[in-house]
C-alpha cells in the first residue's frame, strides 16, 4: 500500500507550498484537488509544468478530485450539462498528468431520500460518464459519502452493479460511513472487490451535537482504523490510502497520523 495526502483540505495553501511541505513526510502521492490545478494553470500555464514539478519531488497523482454529482432535473440539483463539461475537463487533466482516476460524488442527497426516478436518472448519467471515461482511459471513483446516493454499503454496491462498467470504482471512506453509524469493517469487506482507493481520517464523534465532533489523528478517534489498516495489509492491498484532513489542525493531524501509521505497520 502507498500513502498520499488529499490537497482538498488545504484549499487555503498554494500547491507549491503543499508540495514542499509534503516532501519530507515519507508519502508517495498527492491526491490533487481540481481547484489547485486551476490556480496553478492561471499562474504558471500548461499542465506539463505541474507534472514535471510533481514528478521531480517523487510523487504520484492517484486521483484528481472534482466536485461533480450527476443528479439533475429536480429542484435544487445541479445543471447536468455543466456536470458533464466538468467531468470532461477532469478526465482530460487526469490523462495529461498521468493520474489513473477522477473522484466524483453520486447524487445530492441521502440514498434513503432518493426517489426511484432520481436514482434511475443518476444511473443513466453515470453510464454516459463511463463512456467518456473510456475515451480518456481513466477510471471514475465514486466516494462513499454521507448525504449522497452512495452513503451506505447497499447503495454503493447497487450503483456499481447497475452501472456495470469495469472503470467504475469505489473510493472507500470509513469516516463518512460513521456519519450514518455504519460499521466500516463490515462495509469494507462487502465492497472490497470494487475499492480502488481509500480515504483515511478519524474523529471524536458527537452524533447529538455535530459541531462538537473533533478531527483527531487517524488512529486516535472512534473509528478502528488499526483494524482497517491490518486488513488492507493482510489482503496485500497495492493502492493508495489518502489522509484527508481539514481545518486548523490539518497539519498536526496529518503529521501525527503518519508517525503513528509507521508504528502500527512496524
């Protein structure tokens, strides 16, 4: 398995600062937020400059992270043509930077609140997305995330099976499942065949007062990430695990997590 960091938690940092900070951390990849890439192009020009800079520092780019949802036609949802335009740009950037996958979300609300019509429409959109992904030879990773159609083990599995395309993968995030009080190890075992990437974070949860929930290093919270890490190692998982932290403690939580990570694998 390989370690990476999500730059989406560092939206207030320029990408150059993130690269320099990440250099001595002992990680192998940077999961790039599309906003950072846009900013780099505005300031420095073509993507080959970014690719050279990333490679010079010894990093891979496991994922290009966008914010697309592919739900449309109902009140409060996203403009579907804009979603497709955004996805084409993400796929083009991924191909140019040598990244194998683009991150997307699935739907705009919890799966339990999605009507059959909304679900069917989203599946139809994803089938079209997969045709485009084939053209670019880049995979699509749907992140398991609360308040989306892929917020539960069953709904994530249903989406994969109904779209039925080899390029459609799962980005596993146990902390997002905790929002729905779902045990991550049960979900992991059921979804493993489709998991191509893992997000790693942890919290001290307060389900009654969400604003009191606090991000903590990856092995110190309420989620048993030691068990997940050991299972990934047992299965000889070869993919990336991305630390994903936000907020004022993002640097501390990331750096502490990496130190503890090495201790648990020793």
